[in-house]
C-alpha cells in the first residue's frame, strides 16, 4: 500500500513537472522561470490573455514590439512570439498551479532557430505576459506582484529585465545569429570591450602551427578582409564558433590556409599575426595569413 502511494505521488510529480516547447534547432536558447504571483491563477491567466488580445491597442509588448499568438503546445496556457522585425519565433508554455491565495507560475520559452546568445529575449518572452506595474509593466485587467524567481537557461540565454522594457532598433537575438564575430562587441558591456581590446593585440609567436589532442585544426577564409585564419580548437566547441563564423571548416591537413586560393589565383601564405578575438567566455586564438597573389 505504501509503495502504491509513493508511486502515485511520483507520477503526479512527473505530470505536474514544468513543460517546455519543443525545438528542432540545436543549439537553441531558452529559459525556465518559476515564480509566485499574488493573485489566483484564474486572474493570472485572464491577465495574460487580455494582454495578447489587447495588441496593439490596450497593450503592446514592451520588448521590441513583438507579437504574441495563443497556441496549443500544452501546459495551462501556451503562446508563440514573433520578434518585432518579423524574422524569428519563440514558443512558450505556462503551467499555473493555485497555492492558497497565490499562483505558482512555471514558464518555459524556447527559441526555434540556432542560437547561442539571446540577450534576455526568452526571459522577456515569459516575463512580459505576467509582470506588474512594480516591475515597470502596464497591466490590462489585474495588477499583481510576483515574488522571487528561479531561472534555468538553455545554451547561453540570459536574464535581463532592463532589456525587456527597452525598445531597440532590432531584436538582439536576431542580430546575434546573423552578425560576424567582429561586431559582437556592440552587445557587450564596457568591461567586455576592454577585455576584447586587450586580447586582440597581436602575439609574438604563432599559436597553431600544430595542434595537440584533443585540439584539432580548423580554418576560415575571410575574403572581404583579405586573410585566412588557422586555429587549434576542441571539436566540442565547433558548433559555438560556427554560429558566428559561417566559413569555419575542419582542416584535412596541418597547413590549410596556404592551400586555399585567393580571388586572384594565389594562396594565403603570408603569415601576418596571431590574435585572439572574442569576449570573456567566448574567445579564440588564431594565426592570420594574408594573400600572395599569382
């Protein structure tokens, strides 16, 4: 009998576990948020529905004017959100549970495109549907407060309420997916920029003439800027840097750059410098070779 009771409790726990939308992208940013609202779940649900129904008259998404749509992904309530520029879609599931005179909110948002960083977008996707005036939001029907929250990220998603309430020229998540690594700095702090400036200084010696396991040789040709770069990198990090450098390729020899043709029929055989590009936690060192035309 006791075993049966424990089994039932376990099954209920699984049934009530937080649900997340599926995504075919990998890696894909996402965010789980658990918090408690000082209102009934009926009030919380009604407020979320009122905000979506009120677009763009009674309410608009403070985070870059995205557009929400009610969906049927599971949970108590589910939505999709298209970025303000219309390029990208995230999916959300909200699971609401009444707790005495409050409502427990378990919410999860997932990006539907390959993404390493999201600058708070998935967190904002969730927060903007239930935040109150105390957070700087504009309720439609019910103004309640939400308590402390716990979060769990997918990929390198982040939490930033300030960015949720700031209308930008373009959605940060969308920009991160398309921009080259050399322009990442516009999305990072002053301290990160100082770090990047420091590590971008050329080194005295080559870093990557040969690679020691588990590191392997990769290369990338940057025709517009006139160079080819070689690096030694752990294969497990390839998918991260591939997002920012679409030409990143695994080498089949130890000197791939001199083997690549320039637009004028020459090769990248002129070693120029060894530099490190990136920001804290996302940087890479490479040997640069300039073209010697035929």
